[in-house]
C-alpha cells in the first residue's frame, strides 16, 4: 500500500509512518519546511515539500499520483482572535480531497478532534471554538463526498507515552485521553478496513484491543449529517 500523509512531520504522523513502513508500505509525508525532512526520512517516508495552506488541487494531485490512501494529519489547533481558522484546520483538508478526486484516490482518513462541530460553542476560549468549528466543517464536507471513502477519527486529549494497544472507539465515547501511539495504531488499522468509510469515530484509551475495536465498528450505519449538526 502507498499512503500519503499530509502533515507528515507531526507526532502522530511520524508514529503512523513508522508503523506503515515497518510493514513494508510506501509512505510520503507532505511537509511545509525543509528542516522537517530529516525526521520524515528517519521514520521511513519520502518527504514532499509543499505548503498545504497555499497548494492547489492540481499540485497536490501530482503528489497523490499512484497512492492508495491519504491521511490528513495536519492542523494548528487554534483559530485567531478575529475568528479565522487556520487553513490547515479546514481549507487544506478540502483542497486535498479535491486533489484525491483528481488523482483517483478514494480512501481518505481524517484525523480530526473530539468536539469538532460546525455549531461548537466554547466560551472559555474563542480560539478553540474557531478550531473545533473548522474541524467539524471539514469533517462534514469530506463525509458528504461520494467520490471519497472517508473515515473521520476524533481522538480525545492527546498525550505522549507508550501505547497500550487497547482503546475505546465508537460514535460516542465520553471524555478521556489517548496516547499518540495508540492513535497512530488505530489509523493504521482503519487504513486496512475500508468498510469503516462514512463513519465518524471518537477515540479514547480503553480496554479493547485495537484490532477488535476497529472490527466492531464495521457494519455500523454511517453517521447522518443531520445527526452531526
């Protein structure tokens, strides 16, 4: 399998890269700065220097040529004080989806965030509200595209540390946290499970082995857009 990871220098992305390349898969990681290339290569991927915030769909489609799947793992995490989302948190994900359509790549994994919702209210920090709204808008747009087999993963609070290999993965999980290592392992398993397309899945640490947790989601009805709103 050949997978292209947008935001290839991120901590989850690098962990995912190592998992995939250790299994003999080919991986390219899209990065914005040349200084990030060394970490991507060390993880086993081919770095591709391209700014997601300004790249066009035709430019990205060239990067996706021959790919079997794309993972969107880019993001800033906060909007600005004027209520504007960073392009990496919404617009770039949609441009990459346009590129996937041009390149004929159907499988799309979106690394989103728990609480992502176009109608999100977060009075404690307007910047977080902007971020979660942007992520929610991107998720809905991707899931509504018939040309994409998209699965949205919404992990809870991310932390470092060794993965446990056991998680809770469901439409609604409740609050919690999750290691980045376990998030990467879940994404890797979902890449191998295209029957999860159309689902939005929350993710926290739990007691179920990852392979079983992913398998248990297969056959669930796709989450309707009107239920997301």
